C-alpha cells in the first residue's frame, strides 16, 4: 500500500476515492489494521451469506444443437 501512495497522483486519487466513497479520509495504517482483523471465520461467514443456492444463476451460450446436449454438458460440469 505504501508503494502505491508514493506519487502525488496516487495520493490525490487515494484522497478523492476516500472522500467520494466514504465522506472521510482513512489513514493507510487504519486500512491495514482493519485488514489484519479479517479472519478465516469472517471470510467463511461472508461466503455463506453470499453464495446461497437460491442466489446462484447460470447463463450459457453454446453451439450445442439441442437441450439434451446442453443438459449432458451441464451434468459433466
């Protein structure tokens, strides 16, 4: 993170993104501290909330000619 904030342009982008996105500027040390607080359990919990069967969708574009061919292809996936 420190390397990305070396140039003046990067610093101005950082400030602009912080102000526009959050209405305040977070210090890089605060961002790093918050990232270190993320545990595998927190990630698993978020994944359980996000990846639910009722939320999953599939879009398929295929050169297969029939629904049967497509069904077979999906079963093998």
